[in-house]
C-alpha cells in the first residue's frame, strides 16, 4: 500500500507556523494518540525551528476534562523547557468553569480571549534564553 499520509486525518492536529509562533487549533475531543502525537510534533518543531511561542486556540472545544487539562499543562511544560512560551486562546466560559471545578490551574500557561490577543501577548513577552545558546558575558 502506497499511502502518502502516515497519520489518518482524525489522528493528527495541524501545527501552523506564523513567524516565530506555532498555532494549534483544537476542535472537539482530543484522543490519547492524537494528544501524544501533537506533543511530539510541537516539541520537534520548536527544537528544529527555534520558535519562541505556541498559541493553542481552544475556541472550538466545548467540553474540557482532566485529560485535556493535563495535555495543555504538559505542552506548556515541554515548550518552556525548549525556551518557548505557551498561550491558550479562545477559552469558553463553561470551559473555564470546568477547569476551576476540576482544580486544574494549568501552570505555565498564559491565556488570551482571542487568537489575535494571544499573538499580541506572545509578541510582548521577552524571549526566554534558549538552552545551549551563547550567553552574553560582561567584559
């Protein structure tokens, strides 16, 4: 079988690069294998390209559970280790209420009301020091 697409469309979340930010748009449910693939794709892309931000648009997500909360927190933690910041945009009020009820604080994540606001937030933040990058030493 000669298949050009190794991952079925349902098992892959597209990652779009906009300058030095990666944009991920989540729609509906995120399954275990899809979440794992997304985390791997993001880590590899951040490492390969040196982007400084990840913007996750969850405006299409109506219901959040502890699994999705954990995935978002793990993406933020992995991105931070690779010197990129993570912003979640477009959170619906019901999703925010559910996250609070579940006790999920999502450490390491910033939030914005829209993708535009998220892009502005990432543009305002100073870049983190990249691992392995040369330091500026004073003379």
